[in-house]
């Protein structure tokens, strides 16, 4: 059974903290993605990676960075958390084939206070 | 930023009704169009991937059509059931661009 696992289901952090969201996939997928989901705005792409150590900015990268040191792991980093980063964060992975489907993690609900 | 639009934003239907919603996307540089279902407290799950103009896909009571020349796809649900209640997302190209979703509530 394919699996994308996010390290936390719920997180509460303070403004200014450095926050790490971890995502691990067990499907040997090349592509990995981080999205955030806000009411009325759908899924917005923050960053994606198509290979180890490779990363590309999505639509809303400001305030975020990513790390992909191993193929199976893709980390999203909030350098200095702010209240407007309170959101649901979803990680996904897909194979390198353009039409392949994405598999999603269960999501992390982050609240920044 | 590519513009992928879904309509309506939300929909309430009675059990047994049939319904449909729309995904609009840029008609240039088309690779694929994906539909996902996202139930509350679960992860989004793939329903269909379509690549060719005129494609039609079906899974049980749910079907989808694709028009790449005019840039739209329809998702149809026949005889809606309460378990169909979910947000339906379309994604253009290789997962990068999602629409805002259609939230469907089926009232028993």
C-alpha cells in the first residue's frame, strides 16, 4: 500500500519560531510537493522537488524554504513562523511520468499563535 | 501562475439527484487533467487522469469528460449518495496547478 506520511497531524507554534514539517514517501517517487490549503483558495503550491537536492518555487514560496537530502524525504521549513502561515499543509509525491497521479499525506494543521 | 477555475464553489443536492461541476484550465501546453476527491479528515485521492481531447472516464456513478481545445472538464455524479459528500479538485498538468475545488454536500 503506497504511503506518504507527514510527521504531525496538528502543530501549534509561536510567532517567530522556526518550524519543520517533514514528509516521507515509500514509493521511490521522483517528485515531491508541498501545498497549503486555505478556505476558498484551494491547494496552492509552495515548493516542489523533482530530484534529490533539486527544488523549484511554486506560487507562494515567500516565508518558506525546503530541503530534500534524500529521495524519500521532503521537508518544509518556516524560517520565522507568522500568524498568516496558519493553514493546512499537504505533502504529495508522484513518479516522474507527467500524467502520473499524486499521492497525498494526511495533512498537517499548523496554528501559529 | 496558471488559472485553474472550478465552479460552483459549493453545492448541496438531495440524495438521488444527479449533479455536475466544471473545471476550466488554459488550453495551451496541455499534458493532463486530474480529478481528485477529498473527504473530510482524509487525504485527497485520485479519481481520474485524462490526457486526450474527448476523453471520457467512468468509475461507478462518477464520470468525467475532457475538452482540451476549449479548456474544460466536467465531472458528473449520477444518483448522488451521502458518501459522495467531499471536495472535488481538478489539477492541470503534472500536479502543479489545482483548482479551488467544488464542495459537494449530499443531503439524505
